[in-house]
C-alpha cells in the first residue's frame, strides 16, 4: 500500500506528520522489552510457583496494549490531547485518593488498587496528564495576565505531590517535581520563586527521611561504604562486572535467579550480565535519542503550551529511565521504578505508553502556526500573546 500526501484519510495525515525516527526508537524499545522479558522473567515465575512464561506472556499482552495506546493517542490533535489529559487526571486523582484508604500495601507502600484481580497504580497514569495540564496553565500566564494560572498549576502540583508522599512514593514525587520544575523554569518565573520552591522540596525530602523508615533504611544503605553483596543492589552491581563488555550470552545469566525483581526494577542488571555493557550503552543511547529528539521538536515549536508539554513529557520519560539505570549501577538508592517499555508491569507500561503517545501527538509537524497537521482548519493551542490581545488590555 502506497500513501500519497494528497490522501486526506486519518492514517495518511498521521503518517506524514508523525516523527518517524522517534516512533522507530519507541518500537525498538518495545522489541527489546519483549526479548529481555523471555530471559529475565522465567526464573522469577518459577520462584513464585507460577507457569514458567507467565510474566513473559503477560508482558507481551501489555506491550501490545501499550503499542495500541501509543498509536491511538498519537493520532490526536493538540486540543484533543489537552481535553483527554483533563479527564485522565481527574479520574487518576480520584484513584489516588481511594488508594490512600483502601489501596493494597506492599513493601511498606500503599500504591495499588485491586480491581477485578488486576493491580492498578493510578500515579503512573496521572503523571503525563498532569504534565499536559501544568504546561497549559503555565502558557496561560503569558496569554492572560488576569488569570491565576500559576496558582492553578501550583495547586495541581501540591495536591499530586501530597498524595504521592502519602503512599509513600518518593521516586515518583522526585520525577513529577523534576518535570514540573522544568516547565516552571521555562515559564520565566523569578529566581526567588524557584529558590523558595526548591527549598520546600528539600524540606519535604528531609521530612520523608525521618518520617518513613523504609526511605531512611534505603538511603543509609546507599550511603554506607560497604555494599551488601546479598542485597538486590549488590547483586545488580555485580552483574555489570560479570557481564563485561559483551555479556555471558542470552539466557546464560545467573544473577537473575536470586533477584526477586529481576523482571521489573532490576531488569537492566539482567541485560548487563547477559548482553554486556556495550548493549547497555546502546540502550542508554536509545533513551537519550527519544528525549533529545523531543527537545529539538519542542525548541522549534511556536506554540508555548505545546512546547512546555513536550519538554515535561520528555523529562518524565528520560528521568524514569535514568533513575532505574542509576539504581542498577549503584549511583542512586533503590526507588522501585521500572525501566520504561522494558520492565514488566501493566500500570507502568500503560502510563509510559500514554506519555509517549501524547508526546508523539504534540511533536507532529503542523502546517503553520495556529493550525494542526491533522485538522488544517482547527486552531491549535496557540497561547502566545497576539497584537490584538495586547491592544485590548
């Protein structure tokens, strides 16, 4: 089948406007996740008394769902993406509130809802929706000076951050704060505000350290000069030395048999042992390419709301990958965060897919300022002050 630019079908308009290189990089990560899942998950399944390929099959199902989510969301216009983000954030915020009362507790944290036998983590879905809404609010501060858009964004962040700390989920709190902070900086806010908010964030982390025993234990272990070789971090660190440059070979790793989270939080260590440091660096380059490609598209984007949103979504995606890799190589304390599109996990896969789907939708090429490639007659989210707006003030 050959497509022509004269074709006005939905798929044709999407195909000629979507970032092909970024989409290809995302597909490569999904493929890597499928392959690595076959190597990392069987030992975990056997240890839990489940069928050998239980987690691998489950990962395959969610990978397909994730791909459908990515493609489906990338078909949307900018305005449709913003409206969907509002609905998603409202629903996930309600889920976060419910979690604080009846959520499933595991490893000292209450982050999941159990619905029809399926565990759902509302915070994973809330993150990309929050970034879209926060970017819109920051853009509104430049369009309408009489609108309290900054307090709205600050309020959304405060509510979201408090709910995350109540679970507690310090890793997600740091990730959301980083994305919101980048957009806040880009909005042109004064240095004093930035300093004050940074101080508030630091105080919140100090409080978390003293109020949450498991956070304190992880940080103390991380700062200790002696790494417990039997701990997951100790074993993950050893996988890099045992794997060397080119690894022991697919399926030949041994550390995964003693890592309870080999298929989720520590799957990067499994990749290091079986495929080597070279493949790990290639994987890092793939994540970096997606993030930098998004930044380049954002810099050239004339619509400030879209620009903020793209930057925030890229920070969410790249930040999560860096945190997971940093934990695996011993540069960061354990955070309980998955490697995007590669680690097993239904909520994580769906959340990351929403992030990437929205990012692909917003980075699509548009015909001109104020029009979107998918709907030539529909105005996009252009929030830059115009001469008419200035004259009306």
